[in-house]
């Protein structure tokens, strides 16, 4: 995955539907608060915060944002690099969502607990900064 150089505000201006654009602004605020970093555009229309190198036990490796999201038409897709399953407490409080191994899908943040979301982001960020624990190894690059 690579940074694209696209201006985040220009990307957000084109996001539809309007609920995704609104949620994107909220997600940027939360992720900026947790990471202390500014958003950058990555390939795949991902708004990312920070850069890290990951290496999975299989040997697969690459670069990725530490935290990120994509404002897709049907849901906001949140990307956390560690195993989503490690955040059951926050996910139980989050409200309506679906999930994959490294992502969480939200349809409308007004229906979600933002404190639970902040906790999820903080734990995932802290895990990456600490270098990972078994699921993958992480090295923060910026």
C-alpha cells in the first residue's frame, strides 16, 4: 500500500452519500486525537494516520497506515492492524457494526458509541506502537 499525495479534503468533498462524508469528518477527529498525526491519502481511497511496516508470521510484509478508514458507499470501513478480536470489550459497547479480521464496518456513527470507538482506536494504536504481540510485528516509520 502507498500514500497517494491526494489532498484529504478534496477526497472528502467527493464522498457520497452525505452520511459517509459526515462520518469521515468524525473519524478524522477521533483518529487525529488518538494518533497525534495528520491524515494522508493511501491507495484504495484509504485515509490513514502514520505509517508502519508490518510482518505477519507467514512472512508477508508491507507498509500501511497505523490507523485508517475508507468511506465506502455502503459503510465506513475502519482499518486496525492488530487482530480486531482482541478488542471485544470495546466492540461489545460499540453498537451496530460488522467486522472482518482487521476491519470494522459502520453504517452510521450516530448509532455508535464514540467512546467505545476511541477506546478501540487507542488500543489498536498502542499495540502497533509497542511492536505487536504475536498476531504481527510492527515498526512505526512515521
